[in-house]
C-alpha cells in the first residue's frame, strides 16, 4: 500500500465488500472520478497498492484524491446504471465522457395528443411521446424535419382542433399542413400520417409505400383525382429520399447499430451507422474526452454505456470493432431498455457486417482529422481576432473575456437585458445571464434599461468580492470576474450610460467599454467624438459582429419567453383603452393574463390608470 493520509486509510479500512459506486473527491470537495465495482473494498483499495502498474492518468488521479464516498447497491446492473447517472450529473475530469456537456437534440412526436405535433427537444420525458435521436447537430434535425414536413405535412400551430374552423391557415394552401382544423383530414387519417412519419424515421418505409400505392389506386378508381394526385406527390417524395439510403442487407435483417472508433491526442471519435430495414438510414459521430492512457475496449465500453443512456431507440443488434469486458452486463441493461427484448452485442469477423465496421472506422478517422483541422483553424482565427481587437482598441492585453449587452422589448413591455460572455473568442454559454428590467415603466427607454442592467451586473461583482472571502463560499463565474472588454449594442447614448455605471462603481479605469452602432458597424469610445471602423474583412470585426449577434439573439429569446410567460400574446392588446403603459401596469400588478382574468373589477380598478368602467370592459373582454 502506498503512503496515504490517515483520513483516507480510515475510509479504506471501512469499505464494504459489496457492489456499488465510489466517488473520489479532491481537496476542494469536487468529484474527480466515479467508478463502480462488484466488490467496493477490493476495487478501491487497488488504486493505492504500490507497484500496481498504474498508468499515468490513474497516478495523477490518486495524487488528487482527498476523500472517497461510496454507495452500496443490490447488484452489478444497479451499479452500472448508477455509475452512468453519476458521470452524467457530475462530469468528473478523470472519467471518459462525451465531450459536449450540452443535451443532444431529439425529434419529438407528441403521440399522446389527439393531433400529434412534431418538435425538437433536448430532453426525453415519460409523457407518452415518441423520440428519435440523439443527433449531434440541431441544424441537421431541422433539416430533416424540413424534408419530412413536405412528405408528412404535420401541424405546427397551437389551434384547438375541432374540425369546425371556417378557414385554414396559409400552410394548408402551400401544402405544408393537412388542415384537420377545418376537417380536411379526419383524426384517424392525421394520426395515420404521423404513424407513417415515425415508421419512416425508424427506417421502415416499404409498408408506407405499399399502403400509399393502394390508396392512390383506390382514389383513382373512385374518380377522386385530386386525392390520387396528392398521394402520387407524397409517394414520389418518399421514394426520392429512400433512393438515397444505401441498401446494405436484406429488408428482413435485424435493425442494427454499427460502431467504430478513431483516436488521436487524448480524444476519440466514435462513428455510428444506423441500419434499419436493411438500409443505412443515417449516421452520427460523437467525440469523447479523457481517453488518454485508456485501452480501446475501455473507451468503447464507456461510449456504449453513455450513448445508450441518451438514445431514444435501442436496436436488437449492436456491432462493435472489438470485444468489451462488460458486454454481458451491458447486454442485460440494454435488454431492460428494450422492454425485455434481447440485444445482441458482437464483433463481426467477415462479410458485409465486418465491412460496415471497417467503413465506420474509416469515417471516424476522416471525421476526427477534419475536426482537428477545423479546431486548429478556429483557434488561429480567434487568436488573430483578439490580437486585432487589442491593437485597434488600444487595450493593455488581449480581451480574453468579452461581455456584450443588449436590450429587447415590445413597446416598453417585458423588457429584458442580455449578457453574453465570450472566453478566448468562444461563446461561454454557461456564463450567459438575462435581466428582467423593472425600473423602466411606460414608453421604452433603452438607455435607462441598459443602465439598470449594467448597474446590477457590477453590483453583483462587488458582492462577489466580499463573499469570496467567506469560508466555503463559491464564486459565481458569471459575475465574480471583471471583463477585459465590455461591448454595448448601441451608439453614444447607451455607451454614455455604461460609462456612468462604471464611474459610479469606480471601475472606469479597470473595465474598457465600447459601443457598437448597428448601421455602419461603428465602434464608439467614451469621451471621443469620432468612431472607429474596423477593416471590413478583419477577424476582429467578424468576432465583434458575432458577439453582438449572439447578444441580440439571446435578448430576443429571453424577451419572447418572458412575453409568453406573461401572456402578452393575449387579448389585452385588443381591449379598447388599453395601451402599452396600462397593459404593463396590469401585468406588473397581477403577473399574468390568467390572474387578470380572475381579478374582480374592483381589484382591477386599483391599478393606476384603470377606471371602474375600463375594469368592467377588461372583464367583459377576457371572460
């Protein structure tokens, strides 16, 4: 046994010889590794055996361990499930894990609704819906849905579907909706179309094609030529997509996922081919980090566990490039995810399956090489952009942390300020924050709104400086550090308010600030009459534009969410006598349209500007 502290030795002496998970923590109490074991006592003690032949990564781990906790479970399967959940929750730095800590996007079919819609989500819930994914790119998901909607024109509106509406919306006219709202399609017919969409996403298009061909023939025989033509167009659209899907097995071959991997510089790229109904219907790649000093089989085992934790569908067959040690327990777990149906995990050694694994490996190698080239190019561009900004704005050093602020409102209501943070030229979304502006009432005032947002931001910084000295306190990274550069989305007016805030906080010499005008991309400086225009094709300008656009996007999104929460897309806008000021006053007093609806006329009349007659008018319109 290597030298260990008395604290750790006491823990090692009391470990149970039972299955479970162990959590290793550093001196700051942060979880740095999660593992599982059939016998906790033997497994955890093995980390501290002298001469145990530990690799470099494990030796670094052991040096950082200051405390160990464990959780006893009833079986190895329970330990595997718990381990995956703990890794997903804590993302320990010494574990192999999927590189992106964001949730991956899924296609969600709201099957539990009478007229199911199709949306994109990043969270799977047990709500009766059907999910497809995960996908690595939200852009790819929306591209897929754009194609699918032309084949299966599903609902996208929020109408209550009764079939009795007098008119359909524009989407019906351009053949992007079947208009169940006016009864153009029955509920059964609409749900059949959505079932076809799900079958198609699952790679099983042959039954859909056969049924549409039969319906088209029937419609033609019954002289319903418009219906037959619509079915013909739908059939052509389906066949044009199917033709691009490579047939690799007979149609009755088991649905399969084919996995292979490429590795370089401590990272691994796993490529997955999705085989459904004998066809290669799609592929995705995922990047793993923390793979240095790990064997290929260990990396692949960790990927299989983490991917199928997220996967909406587990096929009956998974092909791998090499054997993995935990195959039996993983098969047991995947079987439970398939509702008790068997899942086969195997390494193909010949024929088409083996060729597919090889093809996936080649794709993984090409993908990793392309990504590395892109990362290096992006890093060079970011360094260039920061260097250009430092020189152009005469900053003391590269602006490694840039904060940008924007204001969004509709006629002075639901005003929201956004704060986005770019670190080393890259968006750091976990540090983004939004501010609900409360001090501005009545007519919109972006200057005052900006002043409130910045005042609150730098007061949070001042509070963080006092709190950080307290024992056990944790620094809020969004507000606990000063930026190297503040960009205000606006011209001289907004910039003047920003300067006022910084002077009040005593930060005018510590935090450089500029304003970015929307029209000509002019950069304004405090106390200087002439703006600066960066070269049109400079990396510095591209970075500033990207930061400004991101602040605007984030502000708009936050504003829309707030409007939705307040119910501003509501009947208030149509009530005579209710303008922006009175509408805002009502929402500020009652919180939402639903609460306004529940209020009595007397309660409504307590709001400034709302007379008894107007209160009765409001009640009449909302009931």
